[in-house]
C-alpha cells in the first residue's frame, strides 16, 4: 500500500528480456536501503525487489504487467518515480494507492503556465465512472487531483516541486503513463453495479 507521494527518482541502468518477462536494474538513492522481497512502487507499479547491488536494485515485470502498464516502453536512461510502502503509524499525505495499475493513459497536452504545468491525459472511457471532478488519481505513481474530467480525458496541475522531484519533468506529449483510479471509487462502482443487477 502506498500514498502517491514520491520519495525518490530512479534511473534505469539496464533492461533485459527474459522470455516474456523484462528485468530492470534501477539506480536510486533508496536502493541501498531496500531489502530483498520488499515491495516498491515504480511509477505507479508495485514490484518486488529481487536483488541489490550497491546503489542499484533489480525488479522483474511479467507479461501481465507489461501488457497493462507503460513498462513495455521503459528503456535505459528513463526516470522512474519511486515510493516505499506506507507505514501505518503516520499521515497519509496523498491518497490510498495500491500500486495495481488499472491501465495506461496518454499525454495529449502539456501547458506551461509560467509557474505551474497542466497535463491533459486521454484514458479508456470504460473507467470513466471511476474518475470524478476534483477526485484523486494516481499518474505514474503520483497522487494528483483531476479536473476538467470528461468521459475519456482529464487534466492535472503540477507544481514546481512535483515537477522537479518526479519524472513529470521528462514527460511529453504522446508519452504513455500508468493510471490507478481511487480504490474507494472502485468499491462504490462495484456495489452500485451489483445492486442495480438485482
């Protein structure tokens, strides 16, 4: 379980294909302090730490993960947002994030507002019921507030601090991002679906 508040940026040092899986070596300030089998959120995707070498760690994405996230596009030199799992004895500064990506979105607009940036994303309209105006959404592991929400697009505003400390600084139009919608909205949607079916 995560909060969508990014702790560190990692940089991909190596990518290798192993059958239908992909393995990534990532260098970060967090890597040396991690433990084997620990869950770490990588740009919104919960992955298990498999090996640690000095300032780098290794994770593997299986075919299911590659098909539903933007990890298929990851390459050497890319920046990755990192967050360790939440402690249950402190504040939740973002919102409850599982690290279970619901699907990909695509950046269709990036606007420089001279002090902040606005990014607009296109997403699969089958998830439209899970996103509300001023509701929480996780984009590449970052907890954000959605606005100008339509059946297949939404916009988020990025403050300078978030831009500097996440991979939003390298995000451009046409890039794919990982999206996770609010878990509370998913439960409400499912309950309403089954109540309606009765």
